[in-house]
C-alpha cells in the first residue's frame, strides 16, 4: 500500500470519527428539539421517539403563558450581561499586569488564580449565603434575591479563569509592538489602549463568551440565592414546568430549546475569535 493511499485512508477514518463525535454531542440537542414538538401525553407514553405528522408548535407559545418565562429570560440577560462586562474588564487589567510585569510572587499568584477553579463551588454556598445575610442584617444592604448579589457572586467565580485566559493571550502578543509605541512617544497606557487592546480583541471575545455561557447555565447559586421571579434566572424558571401539581415535559423541552438559542447564536457568531483566544498561549508563554 502506497504512502498516499495510507494517508488518504487515515484521513477518511479521522473524518468518520470526527463526525461520530459531533453527532454524539449534537444528539441530545436534536432530541430536545424533537421532543419539544410533541404533546405531554406523547412524551409520557414514549411516542415522542417515533415519527409524527402533528407537531405541537403551540408548545413554544404556551411556554411563555404558563409561567412568566420572559421575566426569567430578561433576568438572565441582565445578570449574565453585567457579569460578562465586569469579569472581562477585571481579567483584561489583571491579565495584562501578570503578562507584562514581573514582581515577587507573580508566578505563584498566577498559579493561585487557576488553582481556585479546583475548589467545588458548592463549598462556598453556605458561607456566601451567611455572609450576605449578615451584610443585610448589619448595614441594611440586601444581597440575597438581588441583581447585584448574583452579579457579585458570578463575577467573583468567573474572573479567575478569565484572568488566566487573558494572561495567556497577552503573553502571545509581541513586546516589540508595545516598545515601538513607547519609542514613538506613547505613554504606557496609550500603548496599551491603542496597540495592545485592538490586538487582544479575540482574547477578550473568548473571555466574554466563556463568562456569559458559564453564567447562563448556572443553577445552584441561582436557585439558593434568589427567592422570587423578579430576580430568578432561566435555569430556575425551567424547573417550574415540573412541580408538585403539574409535569409539563413538553413545555420543559420547549423552554430548554429557547434558552439554548442565545448560547448557540453567541458561540457561532464568535467561534473564530473564541478558538483563537483560547489557544493563543498554547505555544508561546
């Protein structure tokens, strides 16, 4: 067998494996959408796994009427949007400092930032709840069941990993570009704003996408730290379709499909920048 034939055979095998992997990951999403187009009785009886000509498109109308789903959707956009802006901003500043400046303990600090991600978030649940309750009791600043309370939690949780992403990207940006700007008369901040920030746009997009998608799917803290629909997010709202008095699995699947749509749109619009930003420091630094 010639070398060309072996390479072609290997290429075809890898393509088949890749497509199988893609289909395996896409199957739950496709099954969710397929199930959302059936009635609740069909789902409970197992008919949803068979072909049907009576698609229940009204499920996508009823999901907004059964509960105040639009409120949960808006809450998620507000909390996740503000969290994304804050976490990305902090990550840009801290990541640049760690990539460009060497100070005693900088290496240890960088590793400490990443090591925080190895601690399960559930360990912080009770301490944070008690801390927020004490803040409200002591100074009268409500933190539980508020936008700023959830934003503070999410920003604190997702900033460390965001810092590491931005640090890796800043390390991959050549120092010569920044030094040339300094020679041309720019201050350090001007060089950062005019040269480094435009070049680091893919890294910032990757960081923002990571923060937004992770916050969008978070349930544990959203379930415990919020008590009313005025603040609760989509993951909490979706759980209400299955409760003590009703089990609307058809609306549950439809709501899950709708909540997945912003995630898919965000990723597909930014996937080029996301992949570039996530892999920027893989070779250098």
